[in-house]
C-alpha cells in the first residue's frame, strides 16, 4: 500500500472516529442529562418523604405528648429515643432528668428493673414480636403500674399507666364485700340466738376482730327501764371470766350521748390515755388496768329507740378507729339489737305461755272440782225424785207428778251440762282414754234417731238416714264416736225449726269416711262460722227461742274427733241450713270401690 493510500485510510478512520465520538458524545450527554434529571426527581421525592416522615413524626409526637399514659421509645439497644411529657413527669419523680436520659441505656439508668416483671415483659415482647401487657407493683415507689410493650422494627415503644388508686379502690370494694359477707354471717349467727350471754360473746368477739381493736366489752341492760344499769356481759381480748356484775356508769365523760341519745362515740386520741376502768368502774384485772387511746362506743338500739346495750371497742394506740370501723361496729350492733329484741320477745312469750298454762291448769282444776261437787247434790236430787215417783212416801196426785217430772228434766239437763264440763276438762288436759278399734259405720248410725224421738216428734222434725257407704269401717273409739254423732244430731235438732228435716249420710273418700249431719235450720253467718267450735260459745241462730247447754258440745266433739285422728268441719248457708261432717280414718279392709258422689259435704 502506498503512502497516499495509508493517508487516505488514516483520514477515513479519523473521520469515522470523529463521527463516532460525536454520536456517542451526544448519547452520553443525553444519558447524563437523563440521569441528572432522575437524580433531581429522586432528591425531590426524598425531600417529600422526609417532610412527610417529619410531619408524621410530629403528628405521632403530638398524639403521644397528649396521652395521659407515659409513652417511651427505645431502640434495639434499649437506649431512650423518645419520651412524652407524662413519662418525663415519672422520671422527675424518680430523680432523673428527662433531657439527659435520651441516648442512655434503660438498664444502666435503672438497674433495679433488671429481673423484675417489667424487664421480663419487655424482653418477651421483643422475642415474640407481639405486644405484651402486664400489671405489677414497682417496689421502689409502691405504685401499681399497668404497662403495654409494643415491638417495633428497630426497637420498642412502651405505654405505662399508674393504676394504684384503681387497685386500692378495687381492694377497698373487695374488702367491703368481705366485711358485708362477714356481717351477714354474724347476722345469721346472732339472729337465731336467744341466749343473751352467748349472743354478747359472739358480737363483741366478731366486732373486735373486724375493727382490729385491742379490747372489746359488751354492756347490756337486762330490764326495759331506762334507769336500769348497763351490766358487763362479755369481753374480748381478755379473760371471759372477768365479765360479771360490773356496771357502766352514766357519768363517764363522753359516753352520756351513747347511753341517753343512742349516738355513737369515736375518740381517736386521748391524752392522757383513758383507763378502761373509767368506762366500767371496778373492772377486775387485767381489763381494769388496761389503757386506751382510741375508743369506739356504739349503742345497741331496739326498734322502739331504747338503748339495750353498748358495744365498746378500745385500742392502746391513737387514731385506730375510722368512719369505716364505726360503720362496721354499727352494723354488728344493729344485728345485735334485732337479736336482743327477739330474745326479749321470746322471753316475754315464754313467760306469758307459762302463766297461761298455770291459769289453764287452775281453770281446769276449778271446773273439774266444781263439776264433781255439783254431781253429788244432783245425784241426791235424782235419787229422791225417783223415790217420790215410785210412791215410797205415799201416793201423789197429778200436779205433784207433773212437778216431779219437771224436776227430773231439769236434773237431767243440769247433769248433762256438768258432764259436758267434765268431758271438756278431760279432753283439754289429755286425760281422756280411747279404745281405738275397727268400727262399722252402720253400728255408729244404727239407733241414732231413737235417742231423739221425743224431741223430733215434739218439733215435728223429720229424721232421714240417707243410704251411702254404710258398710265402710273406721278406726275409732266406738263410744267416743257415738258421743260425737249424738252431739251433732242434738245440735241439729236444737237449731232446726218445726217442720224441718235432718239428713245423715256416710260417704267413703280415699282413706277417710265422712259422716255428715245436714239440717234445714236458719244456718250460721260466714263471719261467725269459725267461732262455733270455741268452748262456751253459743250463737243464737234462731233468736226467737231459748237455747240450752253451755256451748261445749261442738268444742268437745271436735277435740274427740281429732284425738281419734279425724276432724269435724262445718258448712253453712244462712237461711238454708248447715252441714257438720265428722271425718274418721278408714280401715284398709273396709275401703269402698271409688269415691262417693260428694253429698257428705253438701249444703242444706
């Protein structure tokens, strides 16, 4: 190749290189310009993101700063990164400067946290990558802290709240609930207690234990009079044997309102200390020599407002009794007042019952003696009258015989009254003897009308034995059962107007047999029906005619029926008549098939 060719080739290469350089230079410039623009865009975006992050951080900080809880942020090395004002208050309370702890390690600033529930909760939140909540008492301050630990990508955030007051309130409510439960238990114990010494012992011991007193004493007024002395019944915190005839003086300083006006007394600090002997002069050792700087005296007041007793609680230290202790003592005293009222009512009722029993025995003895004394002259009258009637002293004319008949009827009526009184006394005192045996109902009803033929004919009253379960058998004393039926029929005859009707019917019902005596008399008013079985009570169902007897027939009949395991009931409709039903136990082998149709208790 010639030099000219080489020069031409070299020139061509140079031209091509220049062209390529120009092309690539332009491409590079464009790429540079594009990269520079992208960089500017990225810087703008980064600035926007930084501004957004700063704004979000300011918003989060504003939110955290406004929280009442203490909020703190730590990095992964447990260095303080952020704390809100509430957390700053806590740190100042613990002697730390909030500005100086930023960047410092938590465990180094507070080594007492190491190994505590707080540290264990924080480490567990980081290890498990889950929020952890816990409640624990921070021993250095005695505060109860409720904390929530939230793990973050590069650390943790903690939220803490002082819940000491809430815990104390909860404990107070729980303690109040325990006290109320204890008061209920005490109330259950004393409500059923009618023995005053045992009652006082429970009250004073439980009250002293609940309020935490050193000593307790219960004074009780045995008599209802306000002037009666308050005597020591029981003590707590000392030997129970010292309780005895020791009275509470009325002139003890400060105690007069408790005794006279039923106002509670609470003394928190006494200078010099008040000897207990000042509350109860003459108390034996060791209670009498004890001193107290705190006194709580609560009256035990009855429903009528009278002071039944005083509950005194004492402590050797000043300021030991609070309003709460006074409420507790007052609650116990209220239960004691109810129990003491019950005890007094029970004692009064027992005394009244004893007096009533004595009076009842005296009445029964008097009636029995009187009845026996009356029967002697009545028997003599009956004997001499019968002798005169037989003509032992010579013949008598018709007028004399009529007089003797009247004397005999009067003697029979008076003797029946005396026998009624004797039967009533025996039934009331339980001295009647019964020969209980199976008795066919037919035997009890057979011949019952024949006993009253004279009265029935004289009054033109129809007696009807209505067929029923007459083949049934009852468990009864046959003589007593007939006596009851005779009384019921006699009562029906007495109160049935002339031209009336008396119906007797037996009906078996289940394990009883009911024998009804139904009349068509004037009946008994509903408000008086309950009184007809009372002794010595006579209701003038027909005011136009006089009534015989002492009003004991129905009372004796019901007592006899009940003594045989039965009863007597009465149903009456004024103007239509009455039905008296004797119910007696039915023997097993005498039960009828099915129940009766119910006429045993029908109305007349």
